[in-house]
C-alpha cells in the first residue's frame, strides 16, 4: 500500500475534528430571539398562494402540506413554526416576524401531531418566556422599582406584533370590557380605547396599533382594572408599580419646574396665579371624552371618576381643581384657564367630600382675593 504524505494526513485529521455548524433546530437555545425579529431562514419560494387543507377538529385553521416548514392559515393571518419558534405574517409571502406562541391562537399551536412536521412542543425553543430580562432596557420585568414612570411616557416594551385588529373576548361580569387572549401582554378594549398593563403599569391607546402612553390606573376605567384574576396574566395589584401615587413631591414632573425652581409654593398666596393663566400641569391624557358620573345632591354636576385630577362637567363647561386652584375649559381637552372659585358654580365647589380627590378647601390656594394686584 502506498504511504500518504504526512501533510495530507494532518489536513485530513484537522478537517475531521472541525465541528459542522447547523442553523437548524439542533441549535437548541444557543441563540436568543427577540419579539419582532425578522425571519431569516431559507426562502419559502412561493410563487402563488399555497394550497391549504383544513385541519381536522380546528375550525378555521388550514395547513400547508407542500412546504418545507409548518405553515398555517387562520382567518386572514398566517403562522409558521420554523426551527421550533413561532412567526406570523399577514400574507403567505411575508414578511414573517417572530411573535412567540403567546401571540399565536391556541387552535393553531394545539393542532394534532399529524399536522406538525418539524415541532412537537408548542413553546418557543429560542425564547425564554420566564427570564426576567426578556424586555431589555430599564423597562424589564425584573427592574422592580429601580425606575420611575411619568404620566405621558411612551411605552418602550416589546413590539406587540399585531398585524391586524386582534380577536377579543368579553370579560365576564364587566359590561363592555374585552380581553385579548392571544398576546404576551394584558390588553383590554373598553369603548373606543385600548388599555394595557405592562410590567405592572397602565398604558392607554386609541388604537390596538398604538402609540401606547402611560396614564396610570386612575385614568383606567374601574371595570378594567378590577377584572377577575383569570383575565390577568402578568399583574395582580391594579396600582401602578413604577409610579408613586402617594408621593406629593411634584418635582417628579420636570415640566412643573422653571430653572430648578418649583412653580408653585406650599402656602396659599406664596406664589400668585393670575386670572387667565394657562394650566401648566401634566397632560390629562384624554383620548376621548371621559366617562362621568352624576354627583348626588347637585343639579347637572358630573364628576370624572377615572382621572388623576378632580374634573367636573357642568352644562357645556368643564371645571378642574388642580393643586388647590380652579380652572375652566370649554372642552374636556382644554385649553384650561385659571378662573378662581368665584367663577365656579357653587354646586361644584360644594360637592360632597366623596367627589373630591385632591382638595378640601374650595378657596384657591395660589390666588389671594384681597391682593390689589390680583388682575
């Protein structure tokens, strides 16, 4: 037998010891996906809409038999399990985005095994739903109270991954409240508004697509933040986790400061308002006309129960007591102007204490009526 040169033997041995890399399901959890990541697998190579077959026992679910991956159609949305992870698209030719099984309808990820080519466990292989830092940044679920939210802050968590309006289900015992069952977060619809509890804090939007704004539980309808426990996936206490409602240090609102000096003092008359001054407090966060309740014992006075401030409607006008002073507006969304209690109907500034959240004395805190320079 002819002896091989030594350099050939060395190269052969080195090649045999080199590990082969596979971008396949064998990778296990060696890499991590993030919600919203684009699909980067092989081209699905569809030139036309693929032929689908109905999945037995799953109404509305269809399966693509002639494809390399496991593809499903449910209503107008397409779902794909690739490499053990769930992707979604609004059309068969993509773009496909990783959404995780919690954004996949249950009737899809529980299809019989005969309709599963490459997966068995419906839970995502490369996304750890239990890890505390899955959202990243200061808004991670493990951040505890290490950061503070301000009213009006934008939602900065993971993309919710809605390609179309999500299916909602009525909440038992809560008239008009609907819950999105197939999503990672707790999202609710009430009237024309959407509410989300993310990381223990309440956000609101006028659309399921956002933008989502932190408003706090006091701007969330009571019927929403008191839903039964079976309609709460990530929260138990309805009070916001990263906003201190009992904290009266208003320095937390940077907009309330002028060059480091607090705009209003703590003693009546220590800093004066003028009639006609504009309201300079935090945004009230109304996307639509707020719900009001009638104040008993008064004529035509209504109170906004789900708000951070004390806001009242009387006739065609709105009145607000903010920081102990009275403001008026022709609309719930302002502009609000300081008018003083003498321009407020008596039925409003004498409402029962049960309809006063932030004030007790009806007289204005920062306007001295005896001041000759009051204007």
